C-alpha cells in the first residue's frame, strides 16, 4: 500500500485535543463491504427506493417487504468485519490521549466491534429489533433466511402481538432523544470533530459539524469526495476512512504503533 500523508495541521490539532468526536456515515463502513446510500452505482438508494423501504408509511403499506430488506441488511452486517478505520478509532481510545466519542448515522455495529469506547447511534441499530406497537425488545428472536427473500412476514411481539420492526430511525421519524442530546453535547465540548464518510445531506445529523464549529472545535473531513459539509470544515482530507484513520492514529500515538 502506498504511504498515506497525514495533513500536518490535523496532526497538530489531534495531538493537542482533549476531546475528540468522530461523526461517521456510511462511507465509514464502505471498506468493510457495506454499501453506502448515495455513491453512484453502488449506493443503496441507487438500487432501492427509500420511500418504499425506509418510512413509517412503507412499513404500514408492506411490512413483509420492509422486514425482508432489513433482514438482508442485518445479515450483511453480520457477515462483515470492522475495517482498519474502525479499529484505529478503537486504538485511539485505548491510547488514553483524549476523550473519544463516536457519533454515527450507521445502523451497523462495526464501531463497537472495532473497539470504540463510546458510540451514539443517531439513526438506531438494526439489531435492536423491537415491537412496533409497545416497544418490547426482540433482539434475540429474529430468524434470518439463508438466501435473500423479497417478502418475509415480521414476527409477532410476545407481549402484545404487534409486529416486530428493525431498530432503525425511518425518514419522518424523530431521532432517539438520548443519543441526540449526547451527540450535541459532545460536539459542543469537542476540540476536534472528524467528519468521516458522510454526504452531509440528512438533517439533523448534518447540522452537527456547524454546532461543533460554532462552539470552537476544529472540524476536519475525511472523505474521498466533496460533501455537503465540506464548506464548513477547516480542513478536507480526500482519503478513505480505512487509509486515513490508521495513518492519523499512528502519527499521534507512541512510536511503537
Ligand atoms: P451517503 O451514502 O449519503 O454518503 C456516503 C459518503 O461516504 C459519501 O460522501 C462518499 O463520498 C463517502 N465515502 C464513500 N466511500 C468512502 C470511504 N471508503 N471512506 C470515506 N468516505 C467514503 O451516507 P450517509 O451520509 O451516511 O438514513 O447517509 C446519511 C443517511 O442517509 C443514512 O444514515 C441513512 C440514509 O438514508 C436513514 O436511513 C434514515
């Protein structure tokens, strides 16, 4: 692999930062093999219609279609591994040089599996299956088919017989209060916010870099392409997550890294 040059100003800020937030989107997991949403040709929303799969109205109209699609995504997540970007964040946390908080829009658990110390999921976690009526958790009661199927009836809740749904936030739904409040607080207090692999198009998450910048944080973007938050960043590093983050952590960590 060719050598990754870490921008000097970013190393300086990262070395001095006492509080760091990594704000991640689907690009963070791309090198693990999970599709993003909006990348040309490969993005999920290039191949599937969000309004048929990721809204409360879609669930109301055709729960079996929605359930089968999320089970397919759940299985994909289960089959892949954290990439070098996820594990570098875990390593950064273990170094103890800064308080490190991950705020993610991703519904996979790759940050947790990569060892990140604190992770707030703004759009939920698929694996947190729950009853759509009473909210009863059903994390262990989900059978995944061995091949993708177009429609699968969702299981019934053991408590109230409502339909079990994935633990995600759909378009038109409110973000979960607690992760959102903690994300805003972390961005407010951060010295450095690294915005990694998001198109910065979906609000309110896309507003967090502005919150951080207004509170005095240095905002750096890691993304091979320009995004909706590039203008707001002090520094844009046109690299991928799995190449940039290990290089950054190696640059600020002890020589043994
Ligand atoms: P998008 O698919 O909108 O954006 C992915 C971003 O990752 C793009 O800016 C890519 O350039 C970048 N990218 C691709 N590969 C990368 C890599 N290897 N390293 C770093 N960056 C890379 O995904 P999100 O911004 O996460 O919401 O989308 C936001 C929300 O829209 C999602 O949480 C989801 C979606 O609809 C809901 O479903 C509610």
